[in-house]
C-alpha cells in the first residue's frame, strides 16, 4: 500500500447531529495491517464543544470535492477509539497577533472509500470492468517465481519513484460460480530502502482480479464473493487470508472510457498478523490437491443444505487469534469454545435436514408432559405433606424446578445427533480423543471439558498441557467433519490418521484424559 495523507473539508454526522465544512485529515497506511488514522478540527467555540461531546461516541464523515474534470468523494462509515484535545497557534499579521484555538478529535477509521468520478464520461449504464482485491499472504494462491513483465499498478506506485520497482509474476484463475471468474496475481514489490519497516510484507502483494463477468454486481456483492472464496482458501491453508482493500474502475459501455475509480481501504482489525515462519506442513490440504479441493469445495459448499451453518463453522476455525512470535498457535479457552460451537453448528444444520431435534411431536410431547407432571406431583419426594406448611413450600419449589426440566427429555442428545452425523458423512474419529461419552480409556471426553469450562470450573496449572492437546484433538475432529460435509476424501488431507500418527496430541490423549479425571471435582 502507499502512504497517503488526505486533507479535505467534510460533513461529520453522528445520529441526528450534522456538522458541515469540517477540516479533516486521513492518514492511509503504508502496510496492510496498520490502522487508518483520522483527525478532524473544530474552532473552539462553546457550541462546538457541545457538538464534540455529542459525536464523541462515534461518527461518520463524507466529503465532496469538485473541479472541472472530476468529482471526488471521501467517506468513512464509522470510527473507533475517539480522543479529543485542545490545540492553538498564533496568526501574525501587520497589525496584531492573535491565538486561534481548535478542538482536535482523533480516531481510527473503520474503513475509507475514495470515489473519483470523471465529468467527461457518461453518467448512466455503468459497468465495473476492472476489479482488484488486495490480499494478505497465501501459500497456495500464486506466489512470485520468475519475473515475467514489469508493470506499474495504478494508484499503488508512483512512476517517478526510483526506489520502488513493481513486477507481475505468474497468475492463475478460479471460477467462483458460473459467470464469475477470478484471477489471482502476485505482484512483487522491490524496495531499496534499508530503513523500511517490515520489508517482507512490502516485497509481495497478492491481488485478485475480476473482469468480464456476466452478471452486473455492486462492489458490496463482489466483496462478499471474494470473502466467500477466501474463507475456503483459509480453511485449506489453516491460516486466515483476508482482503484489505480493493480498487474498482467503472467504464461506460458505449465509449469504454473510465467513468469512475473507487479505492476502498479496510480496517486493520480485519487483517490477520503476517506469519513468515509458516511452513508447508502447517496446511490442511497439500499443494498438489489444492486446485482440485477448491473446485470441489466451492461447488459442494453452495449445494450444502445447511450452508449457513457450514460457513459459520469454517469462519470460526480460520479466525484463530492466539499466535506466538514463532507463528505457532497458543492454547486458548476461547478457541476451544469456538471450535466446539462450530461443531455444534454443523450438527444443528444436520439435525434440521434429518429431523433430529426432538423425539416426540409437539402434541405427543404436551400429553407426555402432563403425565410426567402428574407423576411428579404424586411422588413421595414431591407431594405435599398434610399440615406442614414450611415443608410444602419447599416441595412446591422442587416440583417447579423439575417441571422446567421436562422439555429437555424430548430433545435428542448432542451425542446421538453427532453419531448420526458421523455415520451419514462417514467421519471416523476413533483414533482421536472421544468427543462424547465416558470410558476407561477416556474418562473425560472433549464435551465434558467444554461443560467444565462453561460452568466456570477452574483448571490447575498442571492441567494446562492436557487442555492444549484436547484443543488440538477438537480442531482435528472439526476439520474432518467440515471436509466430509464438503465431500472431500480425508486421505487427501493432513488430518488423515496416518498423517496424525506421529503427532504427540494423537498418541497420548488417553494419558491426558485420565490426568483430567484425577483432578475433576
């Protein structure tokens, strides 16, 4: 990305408050995982102090600048981490010196969109004919090899910058769905600045280019398409790959002249930390199977009857945040609960398609509930005792508590639904730490660990290692389940039993399950 400072006047709005002609400054990032800083200044009047207090909870800005050739609009939809201060300076002229004071509000912009429309182009029948998405690192999407041709990326590189040379490397393409093809290109940036921060990021930029698609789509729709694609790529690589911005060029269909250019910068909070220690063995799908996997996964994910649950599960597994400086993932209670929730999402989607939520139909369940309540009311442990008011009050409360649990009797257990899921999708997890149930080999299942966590039970330091390996086993189970929903052969992945045989977490889960049972209260 190119470091830019944009200075302009804009309209600032927060709910019902609108302030016009406000002096604004935006500092665009040089690196894709840096924040976008915004600064606005207001004259220090009593009215502006009031307005600054009102908009301190959040605001948006929108500028509109024009000249004889183009109209430029800069917008920020929302901001965060707002701070205020008072600043002043002296203005000196031939007669006097005066001090002008300003209210300076600083914030981090959640996004920035810059739209430049040319007046000499048509105003109707616009089509996006060039769309570039700027992406973070990827192992299997194209990487620079031999430099094929030298180019300058519009909006990203200045032709006169002698310290920067840009090259375009090999490319490949995928069809996300019919009528929408995406081409991935690696741009190699060569910097000759020895003081440049984080050169590894600067040396390579991955872009996705869309062109000549048959359907008319908005920028928002196209961004959703690339996010869907990147979600599947991220799952296959076991690392989150994100789009940190895009450029769209709209042309007039009759003259093919550029009508407008839109640059969009996404917030740093959407961008994962770069990991340069990432190795091939960290991926879920090997490079030789990557293209085949993507074609099959894209097709089957769209056809999936519970694709919303599937996408949510994939999203949870690729958004791991706990990464060490060496690039390895650290254990996190949040990750464990997220994996388990993702697994529940898949099973719940499967329940919907197989009618596996309840044992009895609604009317039968109501009849059953009435009979159970009658039984409870007459049972010696719950029935009223003649002449004992205080005891009867206690028993009344106990009956109420039991009645509240009756509806749970009609719900098919998660363990049963999960076993049906595994049978249907042919998911074999017999070599891994059991998800449910209890046995001599696994006195504490992964579900029991989850229940202990959500009920607030504390784990001792000596249990930490066991939780680490429980977390790894839970992730492997989730990955196998997602792969089978995508109808992918487990043998062509890194969660195949033969691949996991040498893994410490696979060979010693019985030992760690037993160690947790000894400390269980």
